[in-house]
């Protein structure tokens, strides 16, 4: 599914609404004409994740077709102790995470900061930035994630509604209220989507294991800037962070 307007992603203990401007027809034509490449990114904080990322890189090289030579960025969450040994190869760049360590207490906060960091780095060179979680294996072309200068993002709804999704036009609960307040979203005007497996109608809530953004639009950077404010609001509310949910979507931070 490709969306032009906005992306709602649950990064970890909070969900961030990443606003992306629609852009004009001229913007889209300029991007398409530029022939900008697709970049891929992921992260690793543990030795287990380094091994998973090594397998991910190999799958991109072997099975993604014309995207096999895409530059791959790996953000290292603990570079002093987990250096990414074995990941160094042509067209792979290892980057130390740029994040205040106080946010490490939030499961998967690294995703918001790592995505923003790489988005900033590739904004002038790539037309599409594809995020792929460690542990994911690519089995075919990345064409469905290639924005082709026409879209702001490519994403899909969460697999299951679980305890986080809320019905269409329902007032936000304690989990979502700080997020809607920060982003200025009105729940009454949001489109409804349907979860992939249990087919439940919910307010926008998308899977963030695999997605793509147009880096020049700054969606990930917008999410990172919102993170400190939203996380403080949710800490005050003592909203518990989900540790595991829907398998492929939330992962416990070890």
C-alpha cells in the first residue's frame, strides 16, 4: 500500500505520526526524472542482530533483482561493544547511533532515531529509503517499496489490531491521546484501515517492520523531533510499553 499523505507507525512505547506533504505534480516529475536510487537501512544493537543483518544483506544481494546493489546502511546501537564485525563489505555503511542514551529505556526507540539519522544522510542521493528490521529476509524484488518519485511512503497496516488499535472515529485513549495532541490529528477525520489477518477496521496504525519513505520529505526526522515530547507525556501518564505484540511488529528489547 502506498500513501501520499501521512504515516502512522508505532515505533516502541509510543506511536509517532509522521507527516509528509503531498507535493506538487512538478515535485513528483522532478524526482522521477532525477533517477535517484533506492537505499536500504536497518540496525543492530546485539550480536544476534548483527548475525540477522548479515543474512538480510545477503538476501538483498542475492534475491532483490535490480535492487541488489543498493547501498545498505546499518545503524549500530552499541558500537563500543557491538561493532558490526562481519558486516563490512562494498556498498554497506556502518553508522554509530545518534541518540540520547536516556531513550534506551523505551523499547525500539532506536527505530525512530536511526531512521531519522539515515534519512538525513541520504536525502540528496536517494529517492527511496527502505527500512527493513533485523531478522527480515528479502525473498524477491523491492519494487513494491520503490516510491518512484510519486509517493511519500510505502507501508501496510498492522497484522492484528491487538490492544493498541482503536476503532474508527473513536476518541483516542490514554495511549493515543498524547500522539494525536502532538501531531494535531483529529480522530474524526482520519481514514479507516483494515488489519491484514484479523480484518478489523481501525484508525491508521501501520506495520513498521518494513516500510519506505521519500527521504527529502523528512517524515522520519519529524517523528524523531516529536519523540522527546511524546515520550515525556506518556511517561507522566505511566502508559506501559507493549513488549511484544503481533510478532512481526513489536520486539522485546533485550
